[in-house]
């Protein structure tokens, strides 16, 4: 019996070493923290162009957000209509960020540098991602101006 338990324990140890812990894998269906940073930067890049097909796919139809103006934003506020070349954001770069993943929801909080030709400006951003049937989408965003010392 002891030999059987020892053999079983050895198989489990080898499996963990060979394949890693099951919850540590990063795949298209189970992205890691850096994947969410890449998704955030992809959104910032698409918003500055604007790349309408990418933006439509990235934002959930029930998206809501807040920015520097009044009221709650919807998907139609952040995804320009067809034929529009209007952008809602200048070229931006995600800087420092923290990501937390909670099953099929992820939250990214970070600093974003808006690369405005006259003077770069920093904003704070919180983005909430939710896994749907096909992929991850942005369901909520909150933007605010960074404190004076970080601009």
C-alpha cells in the first residue's frame, strides 16, 4: 500500500513539474495579467485611429463608463458611428498597471499617458473585462485625471 501511495505521489509531482499548476496556465480562454494589459493597449490604439471593427468587438453592447464629462457613457459614446473618423482619445500608452482576475471577470487599474503634442497628460483608468461566449470584452471603464504630481 505504501509503495502504491509513493508511486501515485511521484506521478502527481512529475505532472505538476511537467505541466505546471492547472490554474497557472495562460490560454486564449484563460488569459493572464499581461494579456489584459495587451488588450487595454489594443483598445487605446484602436481608439486613437479609430479602428471601428476592433472597437465594436472589444466593447460589450451593455458597456457603461464614466469620463471627464457628465453622465454615464454607453457603447455608442465610445465607438464612433460608421464613416466617422472622429477619435475619442489621442494616442495613448498604458504605463503602470495592476490586474486582478476573478474567474470570468478581470479588473485593470493603471496610469495612461495621453501623448498630446503640446504636453503629455496622465489619466487614471479602471477597466473591467468580462468573458462572454466567444472572447473577453470591456464592460466598464472609469477615467479620471491623475493627481498634479503625476502629470
